[in-house]
C-alpha cells in the first residue's frame, strides 16, 4: 500500500472542496430579494450573487422605473439596499 503525504492529501481535499465563491440565491432568497427590489422601484436586473466576504448580496444592472441602471448591494440578512451605484 502506498503512503500519501499529509500535504498531498490536503491539496487533494482542497481541490475537491467547493470554493467559497460568489453564488446565486436560493428560491427563498430570490423571492426576498425580488420583493425588496420591486418595492424600491426596480423592474429588472441582470445578475444576483452572494458575496461571503461582505457578507452581502450584489445585484448587477438593476433597472429603475425611470430607466436608469444601478449596481446594488443588499444586506445579507435583511435584504435592505445598503449601497446604490449609478452606471
């Protein structure tokens, strides 16, 4: 039987484990985010991602009813809009 070094085992484990990268919302999260965006006057958006470094939700190219687009950041727990940058 071959011996596997601890370092090789750790590398293999890290490579196989999913990264803690940005992810899309689950259905309940998407429902809550959609409700927040609609209540704030947004009619469409391109991409929603969870950023664990924040933690926060990032919404790209949210289009307001007036036609302007914004990149938004939402609180990870309350889904409240905490930052709004115009494009």
